[in-house]
């Protein structure tokens, strides 16, 4: 069982090599190879889930191989509850994205190769427990994203790709400084790059001197890490790369971006920033909460103003990730669990939204709710595309947090958590819920109600393939909305441990 | 009795004169001469120091090497200047502003 | 006496072979007419000899450090490793010169002569152990470099470049020499070992003179490695010179200069030495300024050659950060960076040279849509650009990582931040080029021609280390560490 | 009495199953599965009836209740124990509610099978209706605010879907959006209040909340400055206001009539809108503790009166009913506020029945003549006799005519309101509660009979060939709008008749007049009054938590006949018993007089035509009424369109156009400016600095460097020497 992480991590790379070896002309074969790889990965991740021991918060399925002896850098993999969910989400979304990318015809080979590479790197980020390995994956992940956005994106793709790349790189370079500082703060010992070994607030007394001013080591490097992760989330002041990237990226990439990559930021907080710098985290939790609150409200308001439906959903993920930040800032059992659950649920629901927008885009070749000239972009879709409408309603209500669908429980938990520490913020944050419903329903009303547009006439309803790949998400959204325990039981030990740790400071 | 200081002063003067020549004169050959002046200042220093301070031959040898190097440098420099003149038909330094951002 | 002279010749074989090579080349060049075949022979011969030099150097790599020829030169793993890098750089440049159209065919073997000459100077400089050797090294490097940079005889730009280089070099060398002369006066010797012993006792006027003259002396090295503010000749010369020359300049003289900088720092700047106080600060400021100037100026460039030139300035700024920390780890980082930098620079210049040969210009446009014209070239070039920017999984990241690691170890967080910002800026302009190659749509549909399998083989074989050292870098680190061990 | 999952779950699950089946293969089923939905509701009706029987016919004591829980999910780890329990809480109130909901829902389903026939949305309608019913039943069954909130929202979703079911109509979309958002405003507050309670007392189960109130756990707790009880109570009541369309948030209910009439009957008349009142009743002790009763009463009074006035001028029959619903809900809130707990609940039940019946009758009219505008109707009495009968019963009931259910409940409420306003020593301002209440009662009688007269009486005002119908020989012409002479159709009329039977007063009062004597069907005397009481919180302290499968606890207290204190709702001897009695008597008399005068006025106006209709007399005021006091304009045009959207547009412009452009990319324009300056300064600068990412500073620096790099070698010399000098100077020796 121990090697399974290796398999999940490297299978996509094997698949990528397979894709590269397939001749350029055999496009269907290439698609098939990719699909095969992703589906095997999905199966493996389910096997992983079945063998996962929910009772313990320790790392499981650990793989540890020395890599660079001199620096004590190891090839060190392992998962706990939080990562388990992310792993499953990642496997699922890539499987679905492969199916949804069936309609890609430009440069198929390169596309799927990059897609598989992306999957492997994302797995790497979630699995790696060695700081160096983590950073390497964190950075390498940018390369396939850069090319996927830049080559298969919309008309303004280069700008978006470069912006995404630079923004993230800017954040992560600070993270690198932090990582190295930790390496020396722990005396270059055997565990200097071991993430787990750093955890538990070992650095509360240290101080550092920058440009002649003295800072607390913990605070300084907490904020360095914060920068790296907050840009990824993205939290309010660092969010502007997201709309560009989302609007320009092809459907599958938006799905991955919103579904998994944003979670890497919050995952970073859970695995690195909070456990390693608990004191700083607790002391600056108010700032995080305020930033999260601003993201919630600001994102929601901006989303409401959008005429481009994809941009709207992009801003909505700013808002929803703000909820995650609120939950993290709460640092209570409910808040943290809610945050992690929200990570998963937002993954599924937003993925649904982006996929659906992609499906619509393939038919209409535009994404205007209201065209720049003021005319309706769509209209009467619900009469024309009944199946599509049903799925859309499920996805939409899931992401606006309708009870009975997945989004609600996580948001409720986050509210319960945040209320205990920041009452006022909670009171303000409910506005986010309100607007969150408003922009989605308003969009739905403008797109789906009313008489059928002349151009809408030609659209045909979701075909079998599309239904097939939307189905798992619908099921996930509904089932985990009614019965979240399968998710919560997996994560609660790991989260609980973190909460207990933070409670000490 | 000529002391070390006077040698140093002279060499300093030479050095500064060389600098000034290089900075002020527009004639490339003159600038090359400025380089020579600076080198000679250094050479003078070496000899003086080895005479008055260190009492070993290092300085003398060094100065010999300097002379050789200066000759080589001058040769190459002049060769390039000649090419420059053949192309531009001038040796005015401000003509050499073709390379710039 | 005799054995002091000849006993250690064994360790000096590489230099000797190079000198022999240079002289033989001179003779051969005199012999041949203006046709291509013999030049190929000469080229092959050069490469062979350089290969032998390489082998000898590799054999020296294990040797304990020793000062030979009455302390004139030091043979230690450090200098040997630097020499290896330089030799590889020379081989690359010579190969490039042979294929490049930027150098007149009748001058190709002359290029080899000059290159080998510069290599000899570099070797001298790298293992210089007294002021005389050091000075001679610098001058040998410089004088031949002047010739190289003015290699396109009847192009005004090239000549102008050569002339500027000559004048600027002359001035810097002169100032350095003036400084050296006063150092000799104050410390009473030109042997490093003897000078160091005198250092602690210096005070008063002598101290002032010492400091000033040491600064002047630093000008000599500084302009060779073209650090701010002595870098100003660099862009013009790099622009004016033919591409093979530029690539050569970007590697060999820089490595030699850095080597001597390292040695001088380690010899003179020790505990209790009066220089120690100001030296670190000086290098810190210079490094920060250099990398910032290099990267920021590189942003604006449209000529890829200039871009690479400025970026090389930026990289030098990165490298000399390794000097700041004054320990083996720093030197190790520098050497590793040097190795990686060698391969990356060579590939970058290869591609640029070939494209500019083909299209007659080296502007961004010739790179537009390269992925469709020559996928292999484009992918390798893109990877190298990301590697230069310090992206994993390429070796450039490891090099950067090591530099960061040593400076943070000494808690220079401020400079670490500067370096961090710089690598973001660097990433930006490298990415702009990569973007042009991969996202851009080519104007013409024509494929890239004339990029022979040999060239491809060379590029790929140069690329392998860039990738390999990015993932399994411990062996190379161990090598560099071993070389750095005996620096003191 | 043993209750297991098997005896309770079907109430909730049967409709759910129907929903799932209809949702997935409804199209394949015969009649798109409407029979299945109806059947499922009947199943839950049977089970509810069982429970009702157990509770009402003497099996249990007054405040016996079933409370069974199971763990939904559990976040406990290590020392921290935290889990979310779901459960079932059934007391008398719940039992009655269950019977009402399932019964009414069943009849409405039955009616819908006729009404929705051949409707394009038939299938979809029968997907959402059972889902809604299950949610409503689940809400009644649930033992805590959390699950209540969940079902609450699901009902909101069903209402959204049913309002917007005719998705071709743009207005349907608007209406559904409006309905969902307006209720959502309340809902988020409800969530907030729930969270507040949860995090302080550690649970939101009714039982625990009551116990906490009794133990004084709320004492001293404050939220953002207000006492917790007030804050939470207010938030929860706001939720109720949203759902029950109380005064500021009432705007959505009239528009909600876009949906099919039976849907409106079930959701927007009988059950869902009553959920807000139900919630207020459940949380009554909290309201008392938070001293919110006066607020509830005032809101209720305003709503009751305002809606009644608006109803005066409506011409659409469904609109009249909609506003009457709002108004009646206002009465219920008054009842809650003035502490006539059981009257309020009774009114909820009676109103549910007669209002459902009214809507169904309206449905049967509309479906028969394809017309909603009352001025175009008239004289339908002879075509639709059964409908007329049913509707007349209900109108009598709602108008508060004696012997009808409406009188029984409303008169008690008004009586208590009278006491509350004048005798309970409240501030004189509270007098508006009874005043508005009675005024509203009169108006109600008036507009309801106005509706009856306009619809069923007088001459038929439809176009000519309909007149032919009037003369009875039009059966063979095939024009669009025929009035079929109504035959007794089991699916159309039987539900109406059944419902109309239950508009009689004695079912609820146990007597005909509502005064206390006599026994009916062996039910306890005045069963309603006795069985439904405000929860006596101290009884819940330390009550054992039961999970499913464990045995029930025995009845905790024996029967009590005492009235309970009006202001607190706590049991105990009441000092001013007689005052209340006088208040009730006065109230009864007053309301009878007012009701009859209202009816009489309507008669004069619309039958006798001896009094000119309102519209002509106060036309200005009529305009205001026609525009519903301009609430829609205020909300939609001003707040939403101008305020919110404008702000959002600005914000997103700021985000992309300002923040992103200048702070992040840093510089588009600044950059261009730098170039201009540079060109003008020195033609050194030839090409564009990069496109993105490095910020103004870098570019300025770049500019400087480019100027320095002038290509003049001697300038380089100067720089060199200067820098060297400056270095030497920094050595400061």
C-alpha cells in the first residue's frame, strides 16, 4: 500500500510520456491515453480513500527516500485527512476535465501532455512533506498552467498567462526565502526540510534583523509565507490575476484552476503557515479574517456587476474562497472543518459552473449575459436546454449554499466557527451570503428565463458525454450536501490536531 | 636628497594628468597617451617603493613588466584606432557614439 | 631551486598545452589559404587540444593545493574547476565561431587563436597568487579581448566596440595598477602570502592609503567581471562584437574575474584584517546594484543579444553574493552557479546566433512562433530561459537556491529580498521571450534551416546538464564543495 | 406510547420518494406521476392522522412531547466534543400542524391533478409539489432550528421554482427572483440568530433553548452591544418576517401569484408563509425574554392593515387573495405579539384551511373561464355553483362572521389585542395594535365580499357569446373561452367541499361561539385552547435526550386548565382574569359589528350600487393603493437598480480599471508618460519598455540607466572616477 502515492504521483507523467510518444495525427488515441491515465488515477485515489485510516491525524502512506544528502532533502510523500480530500478532488476533476477537453482540436498532443503534467505537479504539491520538494512542485505547476492558458486561451491569453505566472512567482519567491530561513533556523539538521518537523511553534523566540530593524522571526516569515499562499487563494488585495486567468483560460483549465489550484493556497495555510508559525497565525488571525471578509463582500459585489458570465463565476470564487479564509481565521473546530469542507465543496460546485459555462460557450461562442451593445446574450435557455438547465440549477444552488446541497454545510460551519471569535465580522459576512445568492440568481434569470433568442434556437442540449461527466459532480454535490460525514470523518482528525495546536497560542 | 614623498607626488601628478587627459581630450591618440601616463605613474611608484621601502627587486621587475604590457596595449589600441580612422576618417572620440541604448 | 622551477610542471601542463596550441595555431593560420577545408581541420585540432587540456585539468582536480613558481601561481581544486569551466566555455565559443556567419570565414581560426589566448590569460588570473601574475592575467585577458571585440574589421560598430573596450580597459587596468603599486609600497611585497602577514599591523596614513589603493585595485577586477559601476562598457562591447565573441565574453573573462575576486577576498579579507570591515559592505552594495542594473536594463532590450548581455550582468551580481558570506559554502554556491551558468549561456547564445545568422537580425521577431519553425530548438530555448530565470526543475533554480541559501545563512535578509525581487524582474523578461517563441504566430511559414544534426546534438548535450543538475544536483554540489574546500 | 422511526419517518419520506421518482422518470410515468405524488401525500396524511389521534384524543397530557434525535455528523476530536444532531420533536402543536399540512396538501394535490391537466408544466409541477410538502412536514417535525432552517430554505427553493415555472414569461423570472431574494434577506438573519444561539448555549434544539431560557443561560450574554436574547430573537423574527411576508418584506408575495394557482394555494397561502408564524410561536419564550412581543405585535398590525387597504383596490382575483393572505398573516403575528398564543396558532390552522379553499376556488374559476380580472367576471354563481358554495363559506370564515372558524380565531386574537393595547399597562402607543387590527377586520370583510359580489353576483360582464352562454344555449359553439356549466367533478370540487366543511367554527372552538362549554367528538373541552399552550420552559430543564429506539419518557405533568399569563406565557394564576374576559367579550361584539358593517358596505357598493366605489371617491389615495404604497418602486428601482447595481458597477470598474491597472500592473499610462518624457529628454530611448509587471519604479530606474548608458566613452570614464571617489569618500578616513 505504501507505494500507492508514488503511483498516483507518477502515473500522469507516464501517461504524458505515452501521449508524447503517440504520433501527432492520432488525436483520438491521444485522448484515449489521457482518459485511461486519469481514470486509473481516479480509481487509485478511491482505493486510497478506502484504505485511509480516519482515526489518526498522522501522515499515512508515507514514502521517504533521500534525495540530496548534503542538504538533507528527501523525496518525502505522505497524506493526512486534508490532503486525502484534495487528492480525491484532484483525481476526479482531472478525469472530468479530460472528458470535457474532448472538443479541443488545436494541438491536441501538447494540450493533453501538459494537462497530465499539471495533474502530476498538483498531486506533488499536495503530497510532498519536504519543503524543497513542495517548493519545486509549487513552481513547476506554473509551467503547464502558463502554456495551457497562453496557447489554448482566449483572445487576451498572453497577458493573462504572464500575469498569473509573475503574480504567483512573486509570492513564491518570498516563500523560498522563508523556507531557507527555516532550514537554517533548525540548524541544517536531518529534518531541516521536513515540513512536519517544523510544526508546533518551534520558532517563537527567534528574531531576525532586516535592514537594521529587528523583527520576530515567526511574524516575518509567517507573512512571507502568507504572501505566497494568499496570492494563490486569492485573498483580497492579491486577487486581480484571477479574473484575467479565468476568463482567458480554456474551460478545463479554469475548472482545474478554480477547483484545485486555488485550494493549494488554503492548503498551504493549513499545512505550513499555521502549524509552523502558530503564534504569528493566532496573533494575526484578525487581519486574515478581515481580508477574508473583504474578499467575500468585494468579490460578491464585483461578481454582481459582471456581464461576462465566466468573469462572474471567477469573482464568485474570490468570494467563496474568502469564506474559506474566514473559516481558517476562526481557528475553531467548526471553522477549520468548515473551511476544509468548503475547499472541497467549492471545488465541486465551481467546477460544475465552469464546465457548464464551457458547454454553453461551445454552442454560443460568446459568454455575454448582456452583450456590450446592450442586447441579451442568451435568453430562454431553460425552454431550449432542459437537461442543461437542471444541472445548472443544481450547480448554482450548490454554490450559493442552498441547504441540502453541499455548499450550505460548509458555509454554516464556517459561520459557527467565525462567530466565536469575530462576532462583528460574522454579522457583516452574512451580507456576502445575500449578495452571493443575488448575483447567481440574477444571472440565471437573465440567461434562462424569457423568450428564446433567435440564436439560442440552434443550440442543442447536453450530449451523452457531457451528461456523463457532469453526473459525478451532481451526485457529489447532492450526496455530500445531505450526508457530509464521509468527508468530515476523513478530515476531522487532522483538522482537530491543528486546532488543538493553535489553541495553545 | 630626494625623498620617497617627492617620487610619490610626481607619480600622483602623472596619474591625475593622465586621468584628466583621458577625460578631457577628444583625440583618441591623446587618450591612449593618457593611459600610458597612468601606467608610467604606477611604474614610477613601484621603483620608488622598492628603492626606499621594501628593498627588494619585486618593484623593479614589476615595472619592467608594466613597460612591456603598456607597449602591447598601445600596439593593439593603435591598431584599433587605425581601423576606426579608416572607417570613419576621424579620430574624434565623440564620433564613437554609435553603440548606445 | 631547479625543482622549485620544474618540479611542479606536471601541474602546469594545461597552461603549457594551451600555449603550445596557441603558437601552433598561429603558425598554421599563417599557412592556410582562404578556403574552408583547412579551417575545419584547424577547428577540429583546436577542439582536440582543448579536450586534452580539459582532461589534464580533470586529472588535476584531485590535487592538494600548492603554490608553485615561487608562489607565482596556485594550483588548487578551486582554480582547476574554474579553468575547467573556462575551457568548456572556450570550446563552446570556438565551436559556435566555426558555425557562425557573424565571423568572416577567413578569420575563424584567428578567433580560435585569440580565444585560446584569452583562455590562457584566464587560467593565469584564476590561479594567480601574486600581484604580478594577477596583473599579467588581467592584461592578457584584456588585450586579446580588445582584438576579439573589434573582430568585424570593417564594421564601424565592432571597431568602435573594440576601441571603447581598449580605452576603458586601459583606464581601469591603469587605476588598478596604481592601486597595486601603493599596496606594494604599504605591504612591502607582491606575494599574497607575505602581504597578508603585514595586514594586521597597518594603521594611520598607511591604512588610508591601503584602503584607497585596495579600492583602486578592485577596479581592475570589477571591470573584468563588469559589476556596477564598472559595467558601462559591457552593453556597447557586447552589442558591437560578433555573437560568438559575446558568448565568449559572457563566460570566460567573467569566470576568471570572479575566481580572482574570490581568491583576493579570501586572501586579504580575514579576521582582523583592516579591510574586512568595508569589504563585505562594498560587495553587498555592488552585488545588489549590479543585479538590479543588469535586470532592469535588460527589460527594455529588443535585441536578444543585448538582453542576454544584461542578464549576464545580473547573473554576475547573483554570483558575487557568494563572496559576501566568506565561507566555503559561498564559494561552492558560486562554482555551482558557474557550471550551470556556462551551459545555459552557451545554449542561449547558440540559438540566438543561429537565428540571427538566418534572419540577419537578433530582434524578438526572429523568435516569434519558433515553436512552429523548430520545436526542439524552441522547447530547449524556452527551458533554458526558465532555467536562467531560476524556475525548477531546471538547474538555474538550484544555482539560485544555493546563493539564497548561503546569504540567508549569514542572515543577510535584506539582500535576499533584493535578490528575490530581481529574480521576479528577470523572470519577466525571460518569459517575454519565451512567450514570443511559443505563443507568437510566425510571420513566414518557413522552417528553420541549416540547424544541422551536429548543432542539435550539441544543443541537446548541453541541455542535458541543465535538466539533470536541476534534479540530481548533489554530485555537482559535492564537486564544487570539494573545490571550495581549499580556498583558504 | 412507543414511537419508532417506522411510525414517524414515512410522513417525511413518502413525499421525498415521490419527488425522486417523479424527478427522474416522471416523464415516463402515466400522467407524469401526479397520482404518485398525491398518493405519497395521502400516506403521510394517514401517519400524521395517527399521531394526531394519539395526541388529541386523550392519550397524552398537555405538554407531553416526543423528542428523538440522531447524530447527523460529528466533529469531535480529542478533547473537543461537537456534533450536530437532527431529530424529531412532536408536541400538540406539531401534531395539529402535521395533520393540517398533510391534509391540505393532499387535497391540493388532488385538485392539481385536475387543474394542471394538459398543462405543459404538469410534470415539473408534480416534481416540486411533493418536494415542498416533504420539506414543510420536515420543518414541522424537526426538533431544532438548524434542520428547521434547512427545510425552510428547501421550501424557499420550491417556491422559487414554482413561481418561475412558466419560464417563457419574463415576469415569472422576475417574480421568482424577487421572492427568493426577499425571503433570503430574512433567512440570512435567521441563520445568524441561530448561529448566535448555538455558539452560546451549545445547541439549537428547541428543548435545549427552552431549558437554557429557564436556567438563565442567556443572562448577561451580549452580541455587538445588544443582549443576546434580543439579538437572536430579532434575527429569528426577521427570518419569520421574510417567509410570512410581514410589513417591510411583504413585496414578494403578490408577485408570487405568477405560479400555478394550486401551488399558490399550498405554498403562498396555506403552509409555507405560515412557517414564519410557526417559527415565531416556537421561539415565543425567546421573544418574551428578548422583550420583542410588542415589536411583533406592531409589525403584525401594520401588515394586517396595510395589506387590507391594498386589497381594496385590486382587480385581479388572485391579487386580492394574496393581499388578504398577507393581512391574515399579520393577524397571526398580532396574536403572537399580544401573547394569545393558541389563538394565533388556531388562526394559522383555520386560515390555512379557508385560504387554501379560497385559492382552489379561484383556481377553479380561472381554469373554467380563463380569466383573472374580476371586472370581467360576474354572475358566475349559476355556472359554478359548487365553487360558489365553497368560496362563500370561506369568505364568511375569513370575514369573521360568527359560527365560522375565522371568527373563532380572529376574535380571540382581537380580544387579546384589545387587552394588550388598552388594559395591560403597555405604553399608549400600543393602542395602534387593536385599532389597526379592528380596522383591518372591517376592511377584510369588505374586500372579501367585494370579491364575492364582483365574481359571482350581478350580471355577467364577459363578452357577447358568453352572454349567450348565460342564456344557456352555447354549449355547441367552439370559441376559446367557454364557461362550462360545472358538474360535480371529484378532482375539482370535492377538495373544495371538504375544505369548506372545515371552515365551521366548532371544529376548532369545541363550541359554536367560541365560548367554553360542551364536548365535541370526545375531544377535551376547548381542546384547542387547552392543548396548545406557550411552552413552559422550566419543564424542559434536564429533560433526557432520547435517541431513536430508546423508550419514551412518561408524561411530565398532568393536565392543566389554567390560563397562562399573557405577557410572559408562563403558567401560573393570572391576576387580571376578569379584565381579559371583558376584553374578549368587547372584542367579540366589536368584531361582529365591524365584520357585518363591512359586508353591508360591500353589498351597498356592488349589489345595490347605492354607494360609489372607492376608486371614484378618493382617487389620489387609490393610486397609492394601486401602486401598493410604492414599495416595489422603492426596493427595485431605487435600492437595487440605482443603489446596489450602481455601486457594484463602480466597484468592478475600480477593481479592473483602477486597482488592477495602476496598483498591480502598475502603470499602463504612467509608463507611456515615461516614454514621452524620455524621448523628449533624449532620443537615447528608442524602444518600448515591457508590457507588464514591474511597476513604475523599475521603469523610472530603467529610464535613468538608459540615459547614463549614453555611449560616450568619456562619460563612462567620468562615471568611473566619480564612483571610485565616492567609494573612497564613504570609507570616511
